[in-house]
């Protein structure tokens, strides 16, 4: 692995971002709107909740955590899409760049871009709506870590789909978080889901995070084993998505798709 | 171990797309300081061959060895001292000349990068455009940026797919002179495709004529036409394109 080559991928993203409002504004506009919307929603819910139940850490905290995961995913895919949009695959993959370096560069780019959105979310949620992460205690660290890893896995999966199916498949990527959200129980306990959805839920790491959030806020018991399971699943999905990306890249090299990517499908 | 003086060694290279053979058992070598012209009509297999040498297209059979390193086994190492420019692969238009050169310099692991970029900007007369986005440049200026990028890592193997296609005659002549200087001053070898036969005759030490994925003819561009009863390289090219079987059998 070459540090310089990873830096090149990150630097490319930085060059594109600086002085480009079209790239910078979406980093915090949507998450900002989400936090404002759910912030007022939770305030409203607090007005008719029984026994002084506070929805801020349950709902707003969960929204923030879920948005964090989505931002990480989109950070990876957006950095990849820059190569798709500028038809840069031939130039970039004809260099000594390794796939592991390329993916590492996309992930670091995502951390860089996502951190802007996360800061905005935290400022709004904590400053305006009184969300405090102290209520989660140290558990907040594994929560973020699991969602970070799962966001990376989803991001690499998105890149894989677009690499395999061509630029038009970008449309498949944006709805992925919305498709996953009902299964992971961002807003409600997984227990209310039908059995078949609960089975899928058990395979998705964020489910363990949101179950944990609710358990901690309600003062219930939360098993560390489920966090370990969530973390293990996240690591597994990162490895799996990396494996599929590599396989898809080799398929693209075999069929000539890398050299003629705009043709979309040569296989 | 005997030092391998060959920059590029291609042996038995094939690329099959289903029943269609895009490249069929192609073998050739490029030596240091040598400019090899890869000629042939559209669809002859030139770009497919170059794509395979660049590692962006996997051969169906055959081997590609760059400075003794097998591309299939050690792709990254083999490509470290290779570079290319092609009319169909412009640099990202949403980055400036300087940004593109910086990024590709890092990807190729160029030492003393700022100094190298400065010298290439001067060499290719790009200083005035260094902060201009590549997409805003004329096609000729973009070609010069692509050539500057191709020279970043002082490649030992330089692949040029129609490098002067969009240049005016004066600029094309300058570029040819620069590439000739590159091979005569350093240790690099060049594989060059062009449809401009005068250019090929002027620049190339040896040419390979490809037709239907096979090497049909090989030799010195100055003597090859007369050896096959043709007036010049252009006539020979037309004959290769129209009557490949006649030449193959002759």
C-alpha cells in the first residue's frame, strides 16, 4: 500500500470540494433539515408524552446516528461518482494504484466530507434541541463505530453496483438507506416488526445500535453481546463489500468495461 | 540473471470477445530509445492492445512483460514506470492543469513533484494555463496537458494513442520533437499509434501493421512500402486496410 496514492485520491476530492458550493452545500443542508424537522417533531411529541418521557435522545439521537451512517455511505459513493462523471476510470486504473488504495482513498475522503455534516448535525441537535450524548455514556463510541463501518460497507456496495451496471445505475444507490431504514428500527423497536422483517433486521448492524439507544434511554438492560455482534457484522460487511468490489473490478478488466465504461455493459 | 534490455515484451497476446477475436496472437518488443508505430485501420486491435498493456483489459492469452516484470503478476510494479496518453482519455475537466498533474504525480509516486510539474508546464508551454480547468482548454491544449501527465514519471515505456490527432501542424511538429528527444535523451521506449502516415514515417524506428487483430507486416517505415511494391506508407496502409490477404500471402 502506498500512502502517496491514497493521498492522491483524497486530494482529488479536496480539490473538487474547495470553491464548489454545489458539492459543499449538500454535505450539511439535508442533514441540517433532517435535524430541524425531527428536533421540532420530538419537542411536539414531548408535549403529550406520558410521565415526562423525553423523545429527544430516542428519536433525535437515532436520526442523528442514522444520518451519520448515511453520510458515510454517500461520502464513499460520491467520491467514486466523481470518477464516473468525469470518465476518469481509464486514467486512474492505468496507474500503479491498487484497489485497496483506491477504496482507502474513498473512505478517507468520506470521513473528510462527512465530518462537515456531522459537525452541523451535532451543533443543531445539541445546541438548539438539547440533545446530550452523555445519556448514552461510553456506548456512544461503539454506536458510532458500528454505523461508521456499516456506512463504509454500504458505500462500497454502491460503488460495486455502479461499476458493474454502469453510470445509469447511480439511481439504485440513493434509495438504499431508505430501503434499509424500516428494517433497522431507527424510530421504533424491532420487536414490532413481523417475523420475516425481524430476521432481516438481525442481519443488519444498525439494528443493534438503535435497540441499544432505546434500551439505554429507557433505563433498561442492554447486552454488550449484541453490540459485539453488531460490530462483527459491520466488519464482515466491510470485508464482503471490498471482496465484491474487487471481483467486480476484475470482471470489468476482463470484459473491457474499465476501458470503455460509458458503454455501460460489455459483458 | 541477465539484465533485460527490453522495455516491453508482448508475447502471444490474444483478446477474445465471445467468438470475435480482437487481438490474435500478437508478439513484439519495444527496446530502449525505440519508437514503435502500431498501425492499422479502425478496429484492427491497436487500442485493445494498448489497453491490455496498460492493465485495464485482461488478455485472453499471452504475456506482457514490462522491464522484466510480468504485468499479470505485479501490475502495480509494472505500471510504475509506464504512462500513456490517448485522445479518448482526457484528464478530468473539473480540475485545473496543476491539480491534475499533482494528483497523477502522486499516483505515479513522482519524487520532487512540484519541481517536476514546474518543468513540464514550461516544457509543454502550459504555464499560462496552470490554474485553468482542463475542461475549459482547447483540444490542443488538453492534448499538451495529457502529454505532460504522461511524462510526469519519466516513463520507461510510453504509450501514445494518436497523440497529435487534435493538434495543429506546428504544435504537432513540436510534440513529435519532444517525444523524439524523450527517447534519444533517456532510456524510454515508445509505442505510438497514429493515422498520420507522414508522422509515422518521420518519427517511428519500426512499424507494426495490424489487421483484424493480427500483425500483418513489420519493418522500417522508410523501406517497408517499397518492399511491398507501394509508393509510400499511406499506400501501404490503404492496402492493409483493403486487401490484407494479398499482403499476408505476398
